[in-house]
C-alpha cells in the first residue's frame, strides 16, 4: 500500500514493478525497443500534462498495460499501489476475452465516458503508439494496416477531446507527422 506523502517512492516502486513484469516484452516495431520504454514515455507525457501534481495518474500510466499484458492481478496492483491507481489501470485495460475488433470498437465507444485520469493515460498512450508506429513500425504491417491503425487511434482520441489541450496537440502532431512519414515524400 502506498505511503502517505511518498509519491517518489511510489513512482520508483511502480517503475520497478512495470519493468520486471514486462522484462521479456519488446515493442512490435522493427527496432524492437524494450516495452518499458513505451511505459516510461506514457508516464512522462502524463506527468508533464499534470505538471507533476498527480502521482496517481503517473503511476497508473506506468502500469497501464500490466493487467492486459502480464500475469499481474488487479488485487496485486491494488495492494501494492492503492485503489485509485488500480481503478485507472483497470479503466485503461482491454478485455482480452473480446475479439480484437470488439476491443478496438470498445475503446472508441468507452473513450468519452472514461474518467479524466484514464483519458490522460489513453491520450498519452496513443501519442506514444503513433510515434512508435511512424518511427519503428512492425516490419510485417502493410502501409494500409499502419494507416488503419492511425485512423483507429484518431477515432479513439475523438472521444477524449477536451481533456488536455497539450496532449491533444501532441497527438495531432504525431498523427499528421506520422501519416506523412509513413506515406513518404510521394504520399
């Protein structure tokens, strides 16, 4: 359980937890970056958006893929980091029992109804994902599949608008610059 007035300790514990849980995971891109790089970027974007005033959402950003992609349990995260953190993590976690198409549609449908903290994490996640897709896309993805991913992310973010103008501007830049980079000079 988190200690009162110990946000830096909580952050370090969450970073360690996320790094250990995702230790063997790599991004799907051609560079195969360690997955923890994505988690740290999302946490940094959220920390900047909140001016470092909300450690709960920054910690949740570090842990946002932990329930979905590792064997960590809801109860384990709640016990280690508290109810507020696990609530945001759960809210940003895809239900793997759904098909991929259902999960993608659910993200679009749920976005407008998410808590502010979950919206911040989702926005930062989409910024990070588009940046990664543009600079290190999966080698086996066709251009149309990459563009489709960008369009889907844009649809999710449409439901998150009004949450944070800076993160939304970063998303817009990643979206436009990423599509231009994917399509190349003749695109």
